[in-house]
């Protein structure tokens, strides 16, 4: 049996859980490397504490046999929910939390049990990256660095956000041949005061900052990095240094055994000491892996204890309404000694190239 399912079964035995239904695309990819979008058709991996694992899947998606689970196929005229319920027992059924309501409600009427969310079990497993996952996350971040190097020369007065955005997508596609984990953010000037700005036809003008938030995938694993580029602007240069130092201090504080709230507090207190606390409007970071946002966050309220092998972002920011904003984001992997930064693209102040763009 594969190690990831074995770990889940060990937790199930510790907590006396009979059945876990794994239904989410990313969870199925994590446990059995199944890369399949089944659309409206049911697909469920039934993990049982003391029995063999069973994958319920429509016969349209025939798969090679596996030593890790038995496949039970159904067709479009079969009652797939009854088929699943016939293999359940006990008083509690745990489900990974993202199953379509139409399937869940039908199962609840067929099999009487106390239905519970298994997301916390799976989140805990996926939070700790193994050696292979760390290698994939590192490669995805190195790809980010490479794309950013290629994009920087295009950032000149007269170019639009959308043009930079299109260049980003093209460079990512050419380098990775995988879909982006999220739409890149390119924000000029006052648009950078919106942390989730949607890139548009705004033109880069004298004095504007340029904020770029982008990610790549490598064999399904995500990266996420933000850099902010400057023009001569005393106020934004001051803010840049504050954000850069908040990023650095937070990363230096990371240690196994600390809580995420402690890391958030270090960055937030530093920014607040300069009077900009109210303009740091989001959490400090988020988990990442197969999904760009995974099931835990680096926030002021998170009591989750940091463990070796976790991967997450550190992304402090200051956003001045109608003026502009600065965010600096890195991904880190936690080691026994602290945090290892996966990004290598410089965080020192970089100024936008002089002169008009190629247009």
C-alpha cells in the first residue's frame, strides 16, 4: 500500500474512524496520483480502517489495475450511490469536505450515519511535504524566478498592465507547458493598492510602482511569488524598505514548534511600528502544494504549530488607497533549523527601466 494511504489509515486507527471518502480532485491526485476530472459523474476513493481500499468510478474512465486499491466500475444507468453505500458500515462516515451536495445528500438518505468532515485529517497529511514534493516545489519556484527575469525588461513607461500580463502567460507556457495555478496580477500605480487587482489597460506612468504576483506549476505543484518594482518616489521607496524588512524578519522567526500566529505578529508589529498597520490588510501567508492555497494559513488567529516539511508563503504588504502598494512574497520550506526560501529573484530595490516601452 502506498505510504500516503498508510499514513491516513494509521490516523484512522488512532481516532477509531471506520471510513473516509476521498472525493476531491487534488486529494485523489495526492493519494493515488489520479489526474482525472470526472465532471458530473461520481468518483470516490473509499479508505477503510481495516479493509481494502476501493475506487468507485464510471466505466468511461477505465484505469490500469492498482495494488493500492480495488476498482469498482459502474455505468450511467447504475445507481452509483447504492453501490457505494453497500460497502459502508458503522455509525460515522468521514468525507473530505468538497463532495458535490447532490451526491452527499443522496448518500445521507441511503445510509444512516453521522457524517463528518475529514478535511482536517487530509490537510494535516498534505501539509508535510516529502522529499519529492519539496523538489517539485523548488523547481516551480525556480521557474518563477526565470520568468520574472525575462519579464523585467518589458516594464517601461507606456506599456499596459494587460501587455505585461500577456507576456507573463506566454513566458510561463513556453517554460513550463503547464496551466498557471492562478491568474497573474499586474498592477501599476494606484491599482497596486488593491491586493487582488485584475489587470487591465492601465498604462505605466512616471512615478508608478509595478506589482507582479505570479505562479508556475511543475508536475502539478505550484509556486507563488510577488515582486514590486519602483520608480523614483520617496514615499513608495520608504514603504518598500518596511515591507522588505517585515518579510525578512518573519522568515528569520520561522522555527518548528512556533505557531503561525507568532510569525504573523512579527511582520504585523514591525509594519505597525511605522504607522502602516491599518494598510496591511490580509494574512501574512498561506500553505501551498498541489493547490496554490492549501488548508492552513499564516495569520494572526492561526494556532497551527509549524512543523518541518511545511511549505507556505510569507507576503507582507502595505496598500495606500488611491496611491499604490507594495507586496513582497516568497515561498519557504521549513527545515529543522528554520526556513529555506525557495525564491532566488532579488528583493533588493529594483527600478523600472527608463525610457518608453517598445510601443
